[in-house]
C-alpha cells in the first residue's frame, strides 16, 4: 500500500513512478491511499493511468479520492477504466486538525482497507483464473478446428 499526500504534479511524478515501479511490474492489487492528497494535476493522473497500462495483471485501488480527483479522472477518461477502482472516503485525513490519528483510529482504518484489499485480491484471482480458462478453451477449439480442416 502506498500513501500519497501533498501534491502529485509534474514536479513529483518521477519520484512517485519510481516508488511504485516494483509493485507495478509485479502486478496484482496495487492500493494507493490519496486521502491526504491536496492537489493532483494531469501529470499525476497519467502516472496512475500508465501504471494501470503497464501492470501485467491485477488492478489499482485508489482509496480516499476527493470529488476533484474523481472529476479529473473523468475528464481524462480513466474514471471507468477496467481494473481501476476509485474509492471515496468520508473520513477527514486530518481529524481535529492533526496529522496523526490515534492508534485505534489507524488500526480501524487499516483493518477496513485490509478487508477491501482481500476482497479485491479474491476478485482479481477469480477473474484471472476465468480468463486463463477461456484462453485454454479457445486454444482447444482452434486445435479441434484445425484438425477437422486437415482431415
């Protein structure tokens, strides 16, 4: 899981791309918490889009998206992209003006994210297994058709 706060713009995209690079190459479920993100521009959104395009499998869950984030994703045409899950969160990332939450708050939020992560991981595995099964069935069908044509 990656936490992004502050600004994700042209000046910070290279560092963010480097940080998530290994997870992107590995595939699977990539979770990015942006609840503390104050600003994102098109360059920041493109990093997420490129990560999604480069992942060999799996999906990206972006947690804590604001209405502005969702609107920018919609404008850029990736809001409804397959394998991209935008999850708003009504929680204030800075409760009572603090940057840090109590241990109980953090544990509770983390457990909720962990359950969501497990659910999406299971969905991804199920989808991947179904895709493999369809590919194998297609290969068998093609093989049978080739044999019939040859006969």
